[in-house]
C-alpha cells in the first residue's frame, strides 16, 4: 500500500493588510525572553527559535532601540565571551535627539 501525501507540514506566511507577517509571534517571544539578560544562544535553547533568526530580531530591535547590551560575560555553553542582551526598559538608554544645525547662517 502506498502512503497518500497530505498537506505540506510547513505553514504558509500569514498575510495581514497585504504584508507578510510570518514571524511576528517569534519576535514577540524574543522580546519576552530577553526581559531577563541572556545571550542569543541561551535564548535559542530556551525558545527553540534558530539563532540566525534571533540575530535578525536583535538587529531589528537594536535599530528600534528596544534592546540593549546588559553586560559581557563568558557563555556557559561555548566558553566564549559574548553579549548578554535585555529588553528591560530600566536598562535601555534613550537616544539623544540629533542637534539641528542651521547652515544657512554660514552661507555668506
């Protein structure tokens, strides 16, 4: 007897308002898990999300200034010195506003 093929096991991206929103659940999970300081590899082990995806999410959150480096320490799994990140608002510094310079005054 031949086994019938069913639907593929991979899920299609969720489309809302014309935008693909496939990994928004993972991003929310990463934001929650980093409330306690940990390395990306530790977050990967804790959540089951690939470390490559976590690296992308951390980059996005650093650009949004919603995550920061808490401290640098030896990783318990690899033995290398790595950054421990946190999304705790108490540790995130507000970015200073860029100074607005009026260059028209100097054009004479």
